[in-house]
């Protein structure tokens, strides 16, 4: 059983934006040039890596995969978001 992770909304939004930008770059479906998308990915990666949530000693190692899973599944229980 996986431990529950509670991610802040801004971190979830940041990861979601990263994933969408990556998908746009991979599919070539964006109106932006590939260079602009790659630069955006680099900037978003830096913001994800330096987010205050990861200041815990094992933060990124234990929660990075769970963050990506939470954004992909949009599961309220896994993300800690309140159900509307």
C-alpha cells in the first residue's frame, strides 16, 4: 500500500503544465515552435525541482512519481484536493 501524499495545488498545477507542454512538444500540435516548448520545459522543470514542498529530506525521491500519478489520474484522494 502506498503512503498518502498531499500535494499543494500550485505544485499539481505546475506538474500538469509540465506534462501538457511535454505532450505538445512530443506531438508537434502546438502553435509554438519546438524551441519555445523546450525552453518552457526547462523553466518548468527548474520550478518543479525547487518547489518548497521538496525541502523534506526524502521529498523528491519519494513523492516525484506519486505527483506525476496524481496529475495523470486526477484522483482527489491521492492529491489531497477537496472534492467539490
